[in-house]
């Protein structure tokens, strides 16, 4: 058959609906998006089905995003079960994937694509999620500047501030801390010449502490899902009042999205950047403060003048090791979807990550603990990383599953190297340079002879899956074999 006759036959078959070629149109008619989004939430099944037919006939892949949203919404009971199966059928035909009602699988698949959502999707999603908390309709709007795909914002299972932040929590000197055990893990934070310890068994329940230390307004932001706790200076250039943060209840790639209470902008916990809301229009980044995961015994030995949070938080919680995330920390599984383009390490391998000037690098905690002192580079910046205190193993207990054992991380401190090569000294608080000169390990800097200083470069411990999600081009130490 000649090419002309074949084309004519295909045209006839297309008119009869029998040709297997893809539709030539890729989107619905201009201006129809809002009506179709509204119809997808219509409780009347015929209205939903008509919208699904129109979307599928057009082959409009932009509607993959709202259909994935409706998979989970149906499972949460906020979109109704009527029409649920037909939405999945249309989703599979549009995407070419066969994932059924596996929302986790759909979300990870979508996260690895470059698909986009139809206009009006952000406000539509805000209205949908407002059935979980009315505040969500004001967080997610089409007018808000955005630096992320709103499609990848997930509900984390709690309403706004459903995980209540600590507001200037009560603290006492180390000498009065009878509630603390030497082996328990803490976040040790340094600011304004002062030191404070934040017990992880307290922060596990709150994930955020707005505080002031040494005159510095700080927010200790802790994403339990990512295994990362970061202390941020709440001051931004040009703003008179420091930022005060709350918990939005949203996640982005399994990372906690904070919100500042002044503008209700959403902030990425791991990067310290505004990602959705009015402040996302500006190129802003919170300044990191020196923080470390260590044991209470090690921290108070280094800093006998430290203070530490008490258990009098104003909230009724069982502040014991292992509650509420011990089982998660001990597991190899994630709780929320994250597309993983980097597979060199296991998803929940703990790494120490640094990002400066657009360059990122991760060091596995296991390699740092084994070598104790690592001389390396971050782009053009020479570094020395110190992890001489070892890992922190926790024996905890959860009401749900009983005794649990997990790794809480370990102390890692990174410094900008002054052109020297360092090794561990006679004790775990001292480094020696190539000339044998002693440098004291401090929170703000390495303190060397003749007043020399090597400033601290603050970073964070995190799970590998979380770090690679936001730094896909990250370097890795040790480098992958082959």
C-alpha cells in the first residue's frame, strides 16, 4: 500500500475512532482548565466522568497532577469515593503507568518527571486540602510566588501547628539538669558566645524551637523524617523583626515545610530558603548557626557553662527516648515519597552535608567516624571535618512496638582550613597541624597558636535520600567505586 493511501486509511479510521495513533491535541481547549478542575471534585458522578472523558480525549498530561492528588484525597476521605476508580483509569491512560491506587508510587514517579500542572492548580489544591484544615486554602494560592512544584507538596498528617513548636522554652544550667542522662542525644547549639543543649527526646515531639541564645534569635528546625536538625538565625537583612516559625503540616520531598508567622511563607527546612509565598519572590536564605548532634555527657564536658531545656514545655508528652519516631529511625523505610535519582548510598544512610555558593557535598557519617579527621574540599574551599566522638546508639522504647534500638547520628564539626593539613591530637578536643602545632576544637572555630582561627562551616546531618533530593549534583565522600 502506498504512503498516500495509508495516510488516507488512517484518517478514515481516526474518524471512526479505530486508529491506534496518539491524539494530535495535547491540551484541553484554552480556558477549560478551571471548569474541569472543579468538575473533578463534583459529587455528581456524571459530571466527573464527563470531565475525565474530555481530559483523556485531549491527552492533557497536565491533569496527571490533580488526578494523583485525588488518589490520596480519596484515600483520606476528602474527595469522596464516587468516581474513584474511573479517576485511576484515566490517570493510568494519560501517564502510561500501571500503579492503580498506589499513591506513594505515583508521587515518586511524578517527582522524577518534568510534568507540570494546569493553571489554577495551586488554589484548587488549597481548597481540596482545606477540608483537612481551613488554613490550607490561604497557604496554597495561584497568586503566591513559588520556587517549587506545588504538585510535590504533600500533607504530613497534621494540621497547621499540629506538631506544636516550643516557644522560648524553659532551660536550666547544667548543674541543675537532674532530668538528663549522660548518654542521651542532644542538639548542641552555639550563638552569641552562649551554649544550649536541646534534648532530642523533647524535640522529637516538637520539631521546632523558637528561642534566643546569647542575644541571637534562633529557630532550631528539626525534620524527623529527614534526620536533620538545623539552627537558623532568625534575622534577615532589611527586616526589623526576626522571623518566628511555625509548622505548616506540609512536606516537600518528605522534608518539613516551616512557615513564618509574619507572612505565612513556606520555608524549606533543609535549605533555609523560602519556597512558596510572598518571601519566595526574593533570593533569601537563613544563616546557619553552629549546631551538632552529640551526647549530653560530651556536650556538658566541653561546655560546663551550657544550659539545657527542661521537660516543663507546657505540653503533655511522654518525653522518653524512642517516642514517637524510634521505630522509624530504626527502619530502612521512608514514610513519604521522594524520587531518588542518586543511588550510591542506602536511602537512610546518615550523611553530613554542606552547601556553599551553589556547590554541595555529602560525607557519609560512617566514613567520618572511622577516619575521625578528614581533610577535603568543597569546591575551592579547603575543609577539615572532625568526628572523633563516635556514633550515638540509643536504647529506647515505643508504646506501639516496645523496645527499640537506633542510631541517632554523631558529632561532626567542619571548619574552613587555613591551608594546613590536620590530624587528631592527644585528645578528642585537639587537632595537630603538619608542624605539630595544637588547635583547640571549638564551636565557632578551631583555635590555633598566635591567635589563629579556622572558622566553623555549619552543616547538617541528614538521611541520604533527603540530601540528594535537594542537591542532586552533590559530591560524595568517599567517592563511589568505579
